[in-house]
C-alpha cells in the first residue's frame, strides 16, 4: 500500500509541476522548454513504473526490511 501511495504521490506532484511550468511559460510569453519539461516529467515516469511494478517492489522491500 505504501509503494502505491509513493507512486501516486510522484505522479501527482509531477503533473502539478508540469502544469505550473506550462502556465508560467504561457503567462510570461516564453517558449515551453522541452529539456526542462522532460526533467519535470521524470518523477511522473518513475511513478508510473513504480505503480506498474508495485507488488514486486513491495515484496522486495519487505524482504530487505526483514533481514
């Protein structure tokens, strides 16, 4: 459950950051920087990967904490 929460938090945080970056570039009349946008999207990609592999990650983390 904790792994899914962390994945959802990463996805939502990244989505908010991307939206805010898009709004600020539009308000200031600047162009949307692709490299900066990709950097802001990294947590979103990581969150999706964690969400897809949540069960194996949770199992691995549980085994590591049991040792």
